């Protein structure tokens, strides 16, 4: 064909021997076309090198073939913590299977949430995945009110006025297993560096720590609890506070691997041997856990699978409207190394 002329819908129809409307139905995935006709249209498209007009298709189908993944953290946190990379990998794998595009963005401030909310509710995406939500995040209800399909990564810790779809990891169970390991190895003054109050994972991991102590008949002591925000820097500060409050602590469950590595640095600087003097267990089983000194005992959470399941729930259930509410909980497990 003439290389100077872009193939049109009409040219595809003529080559396939069908009407223009039939070609449109095939391109838009309609089931109201026979297999033989669908194959003839696809063959004509391939022979002519026809590229559908995506903008026109979007106007007709109201679909953009784009899914937004929103991380409710600052940009530096997104790139500093392996958790997010694993989630993105899982989401990307599923969306690629479905020939959908991924839009990755962050938002933490009120202004950022407002601007992003305007964009996401403006028919620019087919659905939204929300990760690392904090209690004050306005996006879940705003998206639901606008009818934007949405799946949340993690259990919402707030009351919503709309049905919620979420995929979570059993953070209570994972933290309980880690703390029970410290109890079973003979630790008697077990502290925790907990996650933030305003996140479901932070609250659940603290509850898992407390449950293990209660189950073992141990007292719950406020001086054995310090809070961080899952970052390395907050783990350093929290571990210093714990050592000041309880110098003779001999075990610590830390609610994220970055905080656990920071805690180990503080303990070594204070002359504590790990695990002889203080056993340390983290949470994530991130890529650097096995390379720490000593290698970090930690809770493996299937974050890549979590991202994949979020994408599957969104594309296969929520967008088609197949379920009023979805709650999927994945199981973690303890990976025992040398630190605890």
C-alpha cells in the first residue's frame, strides 16, 4: 500500500469484506461478532498495519486501558523502601497480561491529594489501586463517591461510607509469630519498634506483638514500645528511646526491615551483641535482610503477590461490578536467620 497514507477503518472493513461498524465492534472487544468475522478483521488489520485511534475508542467505550497505582507517601519513601518495588512488580505483571497500562504516582500532602483526586475522577483511568494509606487519606471515599473502581492494599482502619475492596497480609499473625519466636528462644524483656498509629499495618503488627505476650502470660509494658514510621531514620530514634528506657532489654520485634537494620546499628554502637545480648526480628524479608550483619530473622510478607492480587481483583471483579465487596488476606511466614 502507499506508505504516505495511513490505513483507515474503512480500508480495514473493505479488506475484511464487512461493514465499518463490525470492525469497530471487533476492535472494542464486542462478543456480538462471529469468530470467523473476528479473525477476518484481525487479519485485515495486520495486513494493513492499521492502528486504532485510541482517543476515539475511549470516547466510545469510556475506557482508557490505564490503571493508576497511588502510593500515599512522599517520592523519597517510594524509592527507598523495597516494599513498594515488590508491589509495583506484582501489579505490572498482571496488568501486562491484560494489556493494560500502569500509571504510578505518589501523594501525601493535602494539595497533592486534591490535585490527584481531580485527575483520577476525571475519566483518565479505568480504576485505581491505593497503597500505604494513612487514616486521614481522602482518596478512598472520594473515588467511591465518583464511581471510580478502587482496590486498597491493606486493611482500612477507618469507617467508610462506601463498600471497600482490599487485599491485605495477616499482619497480626505475622507479628505474633515473630514475637513468639523471641519468647520461645528465652527472651524475657521483649520490646517492639512499632509502625505508625495511623496505618493499619502499624496497628496490626503492634497488636500481634501484644497478643503473643498475652498468650504467654507476659505483662504488657508501655516502656517496651516505641514508634517509628517504617523508615530507617525512625528505627534509629526508636531504638535509642528503648535502650534509654530499658537498658537490659534482650529481644526486640521491629515492624519493618529498614527499622530493624537501624535498630541493629544502634545496638551495636551501644556495645550489644546480636543475638547473644539482644535478639532482633524484622518484618518484610526485604532483599537486604539476608545480607545484614548478622543476617536478619524476619517475617516474609508476599508483597509481590499482594500487588498481583490487587490488580486481579480490580480488573476481574471490581471494574466489571462482579462483587459488592472483596476482602482477601494473604499469609506471611517467619524466615529464621542469625539475628534472632
